[in-house]
C-alpha cells in the first residue's frame, strides 16, 4: 500500500495565523515518522492476537496493555507533530513531573532497577551477618532485582499520565488555533452582536481582549472567580 505523502508547506499564513502555521508545519514534517511507528505497533499487535489461539479474545488486552497505550500515544503525537516547550510548561501545574513521564515513555529503552538493587544489597548484608550459604545469597540478589525490573517494565502509569497530557494538549491547541482564526471577528468594534456583548458584560475593553482574559481564567482553573 502506498502512503499519502503530505507536503511540508502549510496552507496557513505564518503572518496571520502563526500558531496554526507552526502546528500544521510540524504535523506535516512528522506525519510519516509517526505513521511508521503506528503501522509497526499495529502489525505486531495483530500478529500477537492471532498467535494466542483460542485465548486471544480475552487474554490479548492484558498481555499488551503497554503496546495498546503506546499505539494511542503515537496517534496523538502524530496529530501534534511535536510537543512544544510551552505545552509542557502549561501543563506542569497539573503534573509537575510530565517531562519525566515523557522521557520514560518515548526516550528510555530500559530502566535500571534501583529499588531492587537496594533491597538485594540489604538482603545480602543481612545474609552475610548470619552466614547464609552463597547459593542462597545469589537468590537474595536475583529475586529482588528481577521483581523490580518486571514491575517497572509492566508499570504503565507513566503511559496513562502521558496520554492524559497529550489529550489535554490537543484540546488546548484546538482552542488556541480557533481563537487565532476567529481573531478578526472578535477585534471588530462595529456590529450589533459585539456591541451587545460589551454592553452585557459592562466592560469597555475590546471584545477580543475580554475573550482572551476569559480563556486565561479558565485555563488557570480559577473557576471561582467567574462568580465575582
């Protein structure tokens, strides 16, 4: 099957809609890269499902939670093109460790089982003090390390938090892009609808400025101020 090759040139104006132009350009640049990852994971999941014989329907989701989440994550990343610094800084009040989660999901190849090594070290010190045979000491080292390694490999909490972040970023960017597209309408000082709006809110500021302040208020989650 031949893939559709997107042009890297965005149809949106870099002058009139700079944010939308930036987002669309990054989406077009990264589309093929993420599509390759999506196709690769999808193919592997399909082969894994067929390889489970009669247990595939009910056992398959439990054995491949990480890959199923990763498939959703790459679809979101494809839509975003890339994660901007302002995306991360805007979300850190919700999850201060979002950068660490992103690194764990997309950058880390394997995790050192520090907790397992620490427990294994303590266990072997205790074994030495009570003169436990060396064959048992080896087990006291291997078991905690192996358990910690398996636990971290199957821990998908960072994947879930990252997916929440990417979902939030997509919706926030959509709102920001729509605001940019509609800017010319909100900046008009004439027109009955906008005059009526200014009269209703009893505010002499330009309508677009009022709208921006409302967006910033909702984004900061100070919803209580809306009742003032």
